[in-house]
């Protein structure tokens, strides 16, 4: 389900891209937390690489607006029984941004609103007894903002988003929901290439 959802979102954006003046592709690193973090804590987390999610995104910008989709994944080992098993947490979202100075502005503050799903599953298909469903999944709304710097076709940005759960988290195989609370804060550092003017 998770791969299908990501594919549908990306295809929907790609199918509508002809209507937009700007296509951007990029990558981000993201930190997820349950509370506020200081700039020093954020910097230390990115330096150590501990618990960082990485992934691609695509955006379609027009004037002072943009639509985007992103996927961020973190891989790790978890003890299941007496054996370490390779696992992944992933976050896929669809979002809209408002850019008051314009999408390509040199100094580019923006606001963001979106929807997404954060989930946990086996990293390897061979370990997964249920390929159609993740072990855990939480849907959410997100809101926040950030600021970027655009240098020609290259852009760098940071953004902070707050996630608000929607509905009841879903689980399969009796997995412990208490071990997987949805984080309420995520901080992104990213870069993008704007392909067309």
C-alpha cells in the first residue's frame, strides 16, 4: 500500500506538471522529535546522522505557489525475538506551499500545509509476512514553514513542520502501538534543482 500511495501521488503531480511553469527535484534530510529542539540539538543530530530520514521530493511551482510530494526513509535494526531484523520507517506526504516573494526569489520564505502517512515495516520483502500492509501506519495533517535561498537553478532550504494525527493508527500482526507514537515535529534540511524557468 505504501509504495502504491507514493506512486499515485508522484504520477498525479507529474501528469499535471504541464500546467506549471517550474519543475524542481531535490533531496532532504529530516529529524523527527516529540518536542521542541534547540538549534544546537538539531545541528548535533544532523552531524551524528543518528535517526535521520533521507529521501527525494518533487515540486511544481507557479508564481507564489507550489505543490509537492516527498518520501523520507530511515533504516535500522530491531530485535524481533532473538534475531536482529532490518526495518524501515517511512514518511510520504503531499503538500502545498505559499511563497510570498515568488517561488524563485533569492530569499524565499514559505508556508506549508499537507497530508501524509508515517509508517513502519520490514525493510526486506523476504522478512515481511504481509506485503500489502505496513506493521504500523499513522495518517496526519501537517503545517509549518521555512526559508530558502535560491541561486539560479539551485535552491537550499530549511523547514519545520508540525504533524497532527488523523484517525486511529493502524497495525498488523499484533504489533505494539505503544512503541510507535507519531512524532509531532520534523525539521528538514534540503536542496533542489529547478529544471525549467
